[in-house]
């Protein structure tokens, strides 16, 4: 039988979940609410479990394990017909701007009750859609192959839940669909790659009023480095011929007194590009800028500072071909529910990045969230409902 979407219940699930706080590492209350809803829908306790991603994240980041309440919530639904296992996922965490959000429905939109918070539609729309998917399949006894639903953690601080998801825990799915983003008619088959960098800039301390000439200012070094990167065209939106990328210095910390030539400054930033080679070039430009700037600032004895520049690969870019079976299947499913799909690539990182890097073809689909990470964040209800219908189609149609 073809499933019928109960629109009222789908929207109520979303309203319920939007009202629960759950920043990165503090997703426990969200996970418990999801478990209760799934139990009520007929999901057996034995089908649900948490993995140990939280413990692995704590070790990776050198943090107290108590900073991460739960792992990824993994739900494995046995198939009622044969076929390769399909995985659906969405992240439970929201950005700090959502703290204290209260959702209200206004016509065909859901917005925060206060103008002082974001909503958390990124990514509670996905969480609600996956709950609706399981409820619809089980209550209406719709035939489906084996399915895995994964509610990931810590996406907003670095895609860490997906990075630490073991595909064996998920039942080794053959294909995956990640719900995260806006319009469900956009089939996101690619996403940008990124590096994160940090520069520990060391100068020489001296009294700024008595002997400023004896000091080497770490602040001046950092300022020159950022200015050099910008002057060479490697700050903000970057265009070098046909190559494109982005870069930003987002954190600067240092200094303790106005009468001291600052001896240490810490700078953190990121670089992005869909082209792995160009991403490496952008990152190298920032390293070179800091190393040049450190050499360029000298005191009256000719001594200079130094910059210790460290880089970590944040996530790899990917681009599935339009002809890839996962992309074609998503396009066909979108058309089947009346959408006019477009295959696109995205400039933000997604849980799909590490999954594709791990060899699991993962397509991302929008679920009706708009203006995420801002005070204008809201849900377009018809788009959210289309996302629920699309998930149902992807879970039940023949591959």
C-alpha cells in the first residue's frame, strides 16, 4: 500500500521537538523525546541503541567525556521485504543562538516566539521528518526494505557525530539520505571541503611606555598576516581564474595589558573550496602569510617573532555525478511526489561529507528550514511536509 502522510501529526512532532533545547554535546533531552515518540509509534526497544561516538569525540577534542551526554541514536528497522539497507539521518544539535527558543505557528510558517533567538529548524525539521517516517511505516504497515535511522550529534561543531559513526553499527547500508537544508526540491549531490587552522603567534614582551623598541608585537604580526592574505586575494570570497574558494580568520585572542608589547596572540580560521588542490593552495597562502609576517616584525636588536601554524583537515569535498544511482533515485522520488528537482552542490559542510568519504553514497535533501543560524530562522511548513513525503518515497520505492 502507498503510505498516507498525517500532516497534523508531522507538524506536531516538529513543534514538540523544536521546543526542546539541545546544543552540541547536550542532545540528551532531544534523544529521549525521539525515543519516546518512536516507542509510541511501534519501534521496539531492541531496535534502538546509542553508539559510543560521544566518547570518541571527547577523546578527539581532548575534552571531558561529561561534555557529551549521548552518542548517535541509531534505529534499525527490520525490512518487511528484501532489498539493500537504506539509511536516513539528521542531526539533533542546534547552534547556541537557539537557546531559549519557543516555536509558534504563524500561518504556513513556524517562527520563534521571541526575536531574541533562532528557532532550531536546523535541524529539528530532519529529526521530526525521521520520526514521522518511522511512525507512518509502522502504523500503516507499509512494506519497506531494511532501514536505518541515525540521529547524529555534534554536527554544528564539526560534523563529529557523522565522522565517528561506524557503518557497521548502522547495519552497513548501501545508500544514505541526509535531511538538512532548505527546499526539498534541491537534491544536494556535492558539498565543499574545508580545513581549519590555528596560528600561535609569539612576539617579545617589553614595556610599551619605557622600551617599546625592544619588543616584538604579536598583535602586529597577526595584523600583517591577515592583511597580507587579504591583499593577495585570499580573504573572504576567493577567485583565481576559474578556481573558487573562501577563507576567514574568525578568532583572535591575546594581550593582557595596554602597557605591554603583546608577546602572544592566538588566531583561528578556516579555508574552503570544492577543489581539493585549490583548498591546499589557499591554506598554504595563509601559512606563508603568518610566517612572512613573523619575520617582518623586528625589535631594535634585529630579533623577530615566530608563528606556529597548524592545519587540520575538517572535511573533504565530494560531488556525486548526476548519473550516480543515489542521485537518480532521489530525483525520481522527488518527481514522483510532484516536485521539480534540481541537482546542486553546497558551500557548507554536511554530515554527508564524512559519509561519502567513508564510501557510503549520501545525498542531502532539504526539509523546509530557512535562514538557519540567524534570528530570521523559520520553517516553511509545506516544504517540511514535502520532505516527509520524499523520505517516505525514498524508504519504500524500488531502487
